[in-house]
C-alpha cells in the first residue's frame, strides 16, 4: 500500500491529473470541518491535499468550533485536525468523548493566552486592570464560539478585571486591531495563540498568567468519527500518521498571510516537503 500511494504522489507531482481524478472516484469522499483560524486553515488544507493525492474526494467546511465537534460526533462529518487540547476545547471533548475517536496530537508545543506588543510596559494579567484606560477598556478577542473566549471570560472573573470587557470578532479583526495599534505604538491586548503568523510579523509577548487560567502547553489533536477506520482505512491511517511542528505550520500560515489561495499554498508546501509527507502514508 505504501508503494502504491507513493506512486500516486509522484504522479500527481508530475502533473498526471488524470490519475488523481480517477483515484478520487475510487476511494470515496472525506468530509472535514474546520474553524477559520489561520492555524486550522493551514493544517486542514495540507491534510486535504495529502488525502486527495491518496485518491479521496475531500470536502472542507468552515464552521464554529462547537459545530465542528458536534458534526464529527454525530457522524455528519468524518474528521478534523483542529482540536486544541487539553484546555481550549476541553468542554467540547467532554461533551463528545463517547462519540469520537481521538487520534492524538498532530502538533505539539502550542499555547494560548493574552498577548500584547513587546513595548507595552506590563508583564502580567494581574496588571491589566490598573491600566485599563491605556487598553481602551477592552480585550480584543476572536469568534465567540472559540474556547479561548470562554477561557478569557474565566480570566476576567478570576483576576477581577472589572475595568475591561472582552470584545468578540474574528481572527482577522483581532490581527487588524493588533496591526493598527502597533502602527501607532498604542497599547492593545488580544487573545493570542501559538503558532500564528503574527509572531513572525511583530515583536509580541504573552502576559504572565500566575493563576494558570490558560493552562500550560497545548496540543492540537486529530479527531475522527466512529467507524471511519472501517469505512476508509487508508484515510484513517493518514489522519492517524499526520504530525508536524509549529515551524511547519508557520510556513504555511506565512504563505497564506502573504496572499494566494490557501489550498494552492498547501499543494505547494506538500510538494516542497515530500520527505515529511511520505511519513504520513500507510
């Protein structure tokens, strides 16, 4: 099987599109939900390309984090590579534990927390309240269904941040607020996570979290529906083998941030990283 899949990839790389098309019809469809976070856009498209090269017709759907978990748990969708554990998506895993299969981490070394530009003259969440005016009385967040948002609500309560409110938006609006503030050297605090392209673009720092509200180091797990292994053993094996590093993910995110279609960028990245991709094949 390994030799066969390798041959398919080589053929696709050489532009033998007919082989891929015929294989896609033979292997069936894999449905993958994801959240429109830069990290998850990168990982989902990379896995999509690898599954397509292995002969699958892959459909990806952008949803909220809650919908992503429920869709896989109900069996409406097959797999996702965007589960932040053990802290960010802990509540979702708790709700679906008996109806999904956790294939373990596909990326280790992540973290979440509150992020400020390096020039901001405080270092701890405990100092935010006393400087709320400098932050315009707000913490800039992302979409309201994200786990980091509920964790930040907990942080506001636990640290008594009564002078600040959490503003929801999206990953894009969070980055825009950060960009605007840095351009004027204003103070801004946002919900942040690693890996993200913003860390390569600007000099940032996490605020210390002495109460440990945001937990320690996080991992991103691959979660699949029950029965996927029996229905699509090759796809299951690829998803089970999929593992990369924050540096790999950052490469794709930077490509996406600089422009171009994320799917085409993923195809380019896969082509340039054949040695790693070969390790994901069964």
